[in-house]
C-alpha cells in the first residue's frame, strides 16, 4: 500500500515539477528529485522482506485471525503498521523419532500449517498474496498488497525419500531447511534435540539421502536452506548444490559465538555459491544474556510448562497470553539484545560476505524479536539503525529484498534448466 501510494504521489509530482521548470526558465534544468534521509521516508520506500515468520497450525481460524490485532508478533495489521511488506511463512514441524510414525505426525503438522497460510491469503485476498517468484512478489506490492512466501523448516517430514520435494515446490514452497534441532535422516544439526548442544555426529555432514535431497531441491527450484544445519552439513551442501544456497535465519559467530551461527568460512562459502545469509533477530544468538534475565526466562518457561526449544506459539491461548505479558515485563526490566546488537551481526556479515550476500529474518513467533524490533510493527527501527551506520538506500534495497530475490530467481532458473524446460 505504501509503495502504491508513493507511486501515485510521485506521479502527481511530475506535472508540478514540469510546471515549475516552465515558470522559472533560469532554474537548473535537471534539479535532482527531492530526497530525504528521514528513516520513516526511506523505510516507506523500501520493499522489506523477512525470510522467517513462524505460524501456528490454527492460523486464520476464529481463534487466530491474522487480520485482527493478535498476540502474535506478526499479523497483517502489525506488518502494515511497521512497513513489513513480505514474509516467508514457515511450515515448521518439531522433530520426533526418525521412523514412519514420527514422519507422519510431522507431515500432518506441516499440512495443517500449509492449509492455514493458504487460508490466510484466501481470507484476505485484497491484503496479502501468496508468492512463488520474485515477479509474483513485486506484482503484489505494486497492487498495494503484502506478500506471503512459503518456506519449510526441516525436511524431516519428507521421511526416508525425496519424492515429495517437487510436490512441495508445486504447492509454493521456495526454500527448505535440511535439518532443525537434532540430527535427522538427511544430515547433522548444529544442535541436539530441543536446542541442546549437538551430540556426536551421525553422518558427519549430509547423509547419502541428504545429498539426494539437495539434488531434488535444485531440480525443483527450491532454495537449499542451511540454517540449523551443522557446519559439516552446510559445507557439504555448498559442494553438492548446483545452485546458490541460503541460510534463512542465522546469526554470525564472528560477533557472538553460538554453534547455531555462521562463522566467517561459512559466510564466505555461502557468498561463493552466489547465495545469501539472512541475519536473524533472535536475541540469544546475538549477544550474551545476563544471568538475571536467563533465570527470569527459565522460571517463566517452567511456569507455563514450555519445554526447552519449544516455541511459545505452541502454548494454549491462556498460557500464551500469560507468557506474553510476563515476557513483556521481563523485557522492560532486563533488556535483551537490541537492534544495535542485531545490526552488529549484519555489519560483520557484510564485511565478510559482501553487501550482495546478506539479508534479514525476524524469526517472529518462533523465538525471534529483540529490544527495539519486538514485533512486525517496529520494523522501521532496523532501517533507521542501518541508515545511521551509513548504509545507502541502494544497499538497504539489497539487504531488505534484492539479494534474496536474486537468489530465488537464480535457483528457479537452475531448476528449469535441470528439468530440461
Ligand atoms: Zn529456526
């Protein structure tokens, strides 16, 4: 909507400027267009894309209406208020046992989330459009709509084969993560179950089935996502993939070390594929948490019976409301990582990988959110901090959408070529 309004107002300006030029023949013939470095103005001009927003299985039901003001960090009013134009809405399933029953249970969860995200776009067709390509996204924004891409976090629900990859591509999934918490049938994770430290390696990288998975994603035109994968798995994916790869939501260990984050070698390897590292606004990956805050959060999680690694999005509504209220109080008393910490990670990734290989992800409703960018309505704060550090609007355009959309186009073109289309 904002972009559309801007185009209308620019269109309205042109005759005025032409008239002014006629009326004042002595004026410079090609005065530069009026510009502003006001963050609000620049932010409103930018097409902002966030590559990781989690959803609950009941999204777009009476109990969880994304068109209203929800307790979620991302819903349609908050996206509009914060100028967050596009999001990858995530088909995430917690990993259970590596057996038929485990795969089937996870498959049901991602089917439910898929149905819910589609339901959201059907419920609000004049507000948000499902996109599969960069062109779809740009067309939706030109019509004043928000954009919903689909990403799958963890390929675990695919089971012991890769036959379903092309089906998910046909249903609009544009990236797929190899692993999540815990090693799986495709490769090793950066963590153990529930986000615990990684147990000893099982595959020491991609398994043979994981290699097949990367090939299947290349062929389907799905971006290979290495966030949550162990470094060994991620580096294997770099060497196996015929197309650029992405980290859909990761921080960098060059600023604050965490096994789940990307080190400089990984950043350079992603850039070498032509890919992109989407830096995640997940507080505990960005900066050390004070012991006081850690204790307060642990006590709260225990109070609402939220196991380690589980998302607050899995809570029943009453518990979720209590959790949100208590967490807001903790955030006020004991602030967590801030937008400044977050942009430290972006700065480092840009310095190591280059301006063409860095993007942004919130992980809203999946544990993301930081002091100053607590939900989608505060998205302008990120643009403001980047501007304050000297990024140009052209560079912000790359970080906020251009890099990721370039990779998506390349991956989809490579897929068509591999399929002989
Ligand atoms: Zn994640």
